C-alpha cells in the first residue's frame, strides 16, 4: 500500500533534499528547473529523471539553451515506500541522484557512491 502524503509535504521533502547539496556545488547549478510530477507516463515506476545537457558536455554552443529539468515522480516514490521515513530517504536519494547527472556523473558511478 502506498504511503499517503500531501503534495505540499512531498514538495517540502524535495526542497529539504536540495538543501543537502553542498553549497559549493549548489552555486554551480545553473539553468535547472526541479519539477514534481505524479508519474512518468512512459515508465510509471521511474522515480526521477534528469533531462538536459550535463556540465561535462557543455561547450561554447550551449548559450541560449532551454533549462535542464530534474523531475521527481511523487506517486512512484510513495508507492515504493512503506512509511514516511522511507519517503524522506528515497526523495533525498532520488534528488541527489538526478542532480548528479547534471554534473555528468553516470549511473555506474552513482551506484558505487551509494546514490544508485
């Protein structure tokens, strides 16, 4: 049974997770929008998704690009978790995981670092 949580509380958890990013890295984040959606229509079990051009792939042609997006999928996370404590942890892991893609960190490395 999925955890029941208000949209406002979930949004607060995403904000708390963003606050976990060390200030020196947070200052390096530019042109990124964080969104919360109910579920990914193409992959309903997906917890989060980064869409954009990672910092490591940007060049002089990058100017004027639309913002990158990090989307956190509320219903998928709530469905996965057994209680509020698990939701707090999963939101933090998912937000950090997707922001790490912005910095060019791939899936294998994230799993090695414990953010898989």
